[in-house]
C-alpha cells in the first residue's frame, strides 16, 4: 500500500508512528479491525466536535469517545488551513489546504473519527485568510450567512446528540476558533427551529435538537470531568497516545509527540441542555442504547423489539474476537434493524421522536454492515490501468474478491460506482466464494469526452461496491482504490517562475522563463508551446515544439522574455499555452504527492503574474541565502536581478562566508535547516568579522535559544497568539525614518506599506537585549504597538538583523513595498 495509514487502523502501523507506546502481551495480537467494527454496537450516542482548522480536533478526547466507548464521533472543521505554514514542502494557499484536508482524513481514521468541512471547494468563501483576533472579522470575511447556513445544514444531517466546540470565545483565542464557538452555541436552538433556514426543511431535512452543548474549560469551571488516560489493551496504548498517533499525520504542521501512559482528564462545562438530567455524567439524559430508547417510548411492541435488538447487539460484542460466530449474528441483527425501521416509520410516535429513533436505527444498520464486512473476511483488491485518466479515455478496472475466512460466502456481486455519465459494465455476479477462493470482475470504463477535471474535495471518481447474501440478508459495502483516480488535462502546462518582477530602474534585457509541459494522456502528444505576451513584449523563441511519447513524460521549453525598455509600472499577466491536436491547454497541474496521504492535484491557469516597479539595489551586492524550504524569496530576488547564492549545508559548514556582503535565512530556518544551528558559531563569526546577517522569523516552538542563538538575548513572544499584527493594513510608524534601512538603496515611504496581504507580522519578539535597535511600530486596532518587527544590533565589525515581518507573503504576492523594504534590509552595510 502506498499510504502508511491507508485503511483501518492496525497496531503495527500505530506503533511505527508512536514508538513509545506501552505494549501489552504481544503473543496474541488483538483483532483491531473487528473491535473497531463491533464496539460501536454498544451505544446509539452521536458526538460532534467543531473547529476552524485541520488539527483543531480534540484528538485525545475523540479517541476516548470513539475507540473507548464506541460513540459515533465526527469533527466538523470550517476551513482547509490554506493560510497556514507548511512544514514539509513549499505548497501554500490552496495547495496547502489540500494537504491539510487529506492529512485530516488520514488522522481521523486512526482515532475512529469522521472528518467533515464547511468549506466545499478550493478558494471557497470559508477560506483560511490568516490569523484573526476577532470572530466578527472572521465572519465578515467568510460571510456569516453562508457559514452558519452550512453549519446548520450539517447538524440537521449528521444529527449529533452532543456538540462541543474545541475552543472558547475568549480574547486569547484565534478569531476563527471564536467564530466557530459562537456559531456552535447559537446552533443549539436554531438547528431545531424550522423557521431558521426554512429552505433546508423544504428540501427534506428535519429540524434537529442537539441534546447537550459542552464547552472545554478548566477544572474549576467544569461540570463534568472525565478520565481519558486509560490504557486500552486492544490498541496497545492509552487514548491520549492514540490521539497523538493521529496527530502525527498532520505532518505539514509538525504535529504529534510521544507521551507516556498517565492519567489525563477532560474538563467540560454544560452550557446548554434540552434533556432532564439527574447526574453530571456526560451523556446523562440521553438514551445511551436501545434499552434506554425502549424506556423512552410508550409503544410496548416497539419497546420489546428495541430491547431484543440491543440484546443481540451486546451478544455480537461478547462474541469478539470470533469472526465466524459474529457473521451470522450480525446478519440477523441487520435484518432485525431493517424490519424495525419499517415499524418505527409507520408507528404513531411523535414526529421528533420518530425522526430521532429512525436516525439511530439507520446508524446501527451502517455499523452492522461494517461488522458483517469485517467478519465475512471478504477482502477486495482493486486495480486500474492508470490512476490518472483523461477525457474520452478507456481504462480497465479489475476487482478481485477473496474469501479469507472459513465459511462459504454466497451471492457475491461486484459493481463500480462512478459519475452517472461514465460508461462501464453493470454489476458482475461472482456467485459463491469458498474459503480461500478468489474471483475477479473486470470493468471497461469510458471517461466522457466532457468529464469534469479533478476536484480535490469531490467524491472519488471510481469506487467498488461489493455485496453478498448470508442468512437471507443482503449486505453491501463500498471499497476505495488504494489511491486517487483523477481526470486531468491531456497536457499540464507549468511556467517557471510564476512571478516576474521587472525593475523599472534597470529594465532587464532578457528575463529567462521556462515552461514545463507534462503529458497526462496515454498517447503521443506533439505540442507547440508559446507565451501570450502583453503589448510591446516579445520572446525568443516565439514558440517551440515538444514531442511527448508516453504518459507522464515531461519536457521544458526555455524562453527569454524581452520587455520594452519603457515598460510602465503596474501589474501584467503572461499566459503559457501548449497547443496539441487542435486543442489549447493552459492549465497548470500542481501535483501534491506525499507518502502519508493520497495523491491529489490542484488545477489553475498556467499564468505568470508580473509586476513592474522601481527596485534599486547596490552595485556588486553579493548575498548568500539559507533556503529553509518554506519560502521562495531567494528565487524572487534572483528573478529581479539580485546576485543571490543558495547556501548548501556544506557551504555553511566549510565555505568562505566572507565572500558574501549579506547572508539571509529563510523563514523558520532553524526548523527547516538543522545545519544552521549546527553552524551558528560560524554565522556569529561571520558577523563579528564584518558581515551582515538577516534572520527571518522563527516560531516560539521552533529550535531557538533566547540567550545563545542570536549574538544577544532575543526571546520570541509567547503565547504566539498575542504577539502578531494580523491587520495587513495596520498603521506602520517608522521610528527612525532617517536611518539607512529606510533610505538606501530605496527611499521607503508610507506607500511601501500599502497593499500588504494577510498580515503585517507574527511571532514578534517579546524581550531583547538593549543593544538591539528598534525601527518600526505597529499594532492591530485597539492594541498596544509592537516595536520589535525589525531589530538590529552591531556585533563586532558587523550587524545582526532579526525581522518577523511577513516579507515572504508580500514578495509571493508581488507587493512592491515588500520587495523594496526587504531589499533595503539585505543591502545594509553595502557601499553607499
């Protein structure tokens, strides 16, 4: 299998991620897959945890609820985490959101949680626009109406008994977190009110009354405290350890840590309740199983059926780990649930009770199907010619079904689930499967000529549905392929660089650009590659041909862009195009491939974003850049005509650093480049001997010694939530306007602080040695200003500059002021 965590949790995989887990007797490994299936039969309770970003889920508590109690548990997350930072690659924005969404899917599988998002698509209205300090700003940018409507619709669909937001609405919290808290609390009443978003009711949803709403609080404020630190022999670890195993999958955020088995409590405060309670138990007043439901209704016949059903469900759990004995019992229970659902639907129970009980029975039917699937020991292997397909292509899909159990399985059938207009054979009857026997069903799939291209948050394009019939009961379940099936353009067109800066102070004679063309079709493609240029521009060559003979072959074409000598200041766009077989291709396919998640793709126009403005630089300035892998500043400045060399670990360890006028570190370089700290003394010696070093920000959790890393004391602000300026338009005061930092080589004016994106700065230093000078002051509205956005100190013959302003975002967004200010920072000390 490609993905480390693909499929249902297994002990060996958990332990490979969490090596410090305490093991039980390893001579007889528990049947984890079977336990994951049968344990939920214990209860009918449903639980929903709400949050703003992937990783906001309360992993330890959810592991306790789902794996420990069997409660059906879900996380509803607002956005995709597009505004965050990437600890494993250089994807940002929508690309990062795709990574984080897929990481959450994999993480949720570990602790038995289903992950959902309010954000439906890339560039959705509910977008992670960066840090916010208020729920009001968050909902204004997201659109409160659309956000709340989607939340209410989800609650009415999922029908949770208990809802718990991950965070409180307090000023020490992220505004996104606070917004979800506000809406979750408000939804307690509104989801049950048919006059709130009545169109949802007209479209078939029913009002839903959440039974209890809890808030996470301190022990002093709690109305209920729950011990969740118990060791579970099934998983060979405690529930908090299981939660950390899931958090390890949030690799792009550097999550997960090794913890011991030890007591841990969750403290909750009951904020709202729609049920009568007699104790402070988490689920008191909520029917916990069908025995409790039997006590809730007055229909004696239904009550007896519910008690009988729960008795059978308990019997199945007691039969664990005997798969052979469980299968016939789960099939019988499945038949009983379906019959009972019909009786409830036709009963005279009040509508609210009927809807609630039908929901519980439908949930139990889903769970019993999963029990039967696991107990049947029917395994499914799905292969396809290629996981990448193109419009009009035909592919062969083979579904191999194997009976790995000890009993014959009957009436086995396989079919494909695809979008409606895809063509393929109907269901294939495999008839009976003896123990150890395998049979295969082949399907020839035709992708429509107008099939939609891959959408990263859409349902899988191809799945297999398997069914069998045992004890007179039909059971059907869906299996996914091992990886993503994606419909992509025949040709992907990727220009490099994607941003171009034209320096009007010294217009480049030629700007090198390459265009990579990749063949995603299973056929030869002969393409003519060209650039659609602004008026007055030209390129050498005007066009070029590439021949791509097989799928996934790629070739690059090099162009020299020739701008007009009198290019006007402002923005412009250059489109990269590949024409083949009478079809124009102008889409970049960003491939997102990591071992811990499924392959995914982000498709967007193959354009180069250009901006022309005056950017002065010293003559003969030579810069070394310690590329952390988290920003593209070096490439952008090289493109703008600066002499920048990316320093390798070998360079830092042994090269002559004095050849560089300035050395710059990328953002979070102490995390991304371990060799930076290993050679920190060489950096200090470089400065002491007359060099200029520019250190871009680290976070408070990154490797950084406040007393030793910089030449003098420099402590990063904690908690980080309080040490940032999130308003990208916040007023900036330059406190030393006559200093060379703001006058050479560029004269910095108030206009250079205009049009910034996402934020001004984050992780401001909170304490620093008096030898550091300060240069700028800025604050979010209503807050005291920070003065540590740019700190610089003399050290020996040289200078050490630290900045936590988010230049990498400004330069990535082609903000001229970001370029000009950063150019001054790296030019300090050069010949003036």
